C-alpha cells in the first residue's frame, strides 16, 4: 500500500476511472461519506444509508469495500461512532491539519 485516500461517493460518480486508478496503483480507497453530510445531524438510519451508498460506489469502482471512514468536517459524536462501528467500519480522524503552515510562512 502506498497511501490511503478518503473519497466522497459523489466524487466517485464523477471520476470512477480515477478511483479505480488509485486502487490499481496499490493505494487504499476508503470512505468519506456519499455526499459530505454533517453526520452528527443524521439519524442512525441515515448514517447507515449514506455510508452504504458511498461504499457501494467505491466497491463498484475498485472491487474492494471500504473498511475505514473519515467523518466529513471531522464532526462526530457517540451515536455516529457507535453506528459506524456497528457496521463493521472503523472510524478514523486525522492528526495533521492539511492547511497548516510553518511559523516561517
């Protein structure tokens, strides 16, 4: 594995060849939701439907079902985490802000 990319299902709709190419190059393609919703505002059923829809798209493009999920906006609460884990998916969070700049900038 080279890297892990978290993609939104709507992006997979637009660029399925790119998603397949990422996977074919040895990268993991994991879920960042179907439509970048605010998951803490969704019911358990809406979370499940959103993840399954996005994961179906990723699996169709790559042949592999995502096992990791990164919450849009970094927003989550106990009900989001419980629901994701109950689906057999591991929720993750980032530890580096991608827009951070060094103190000399």
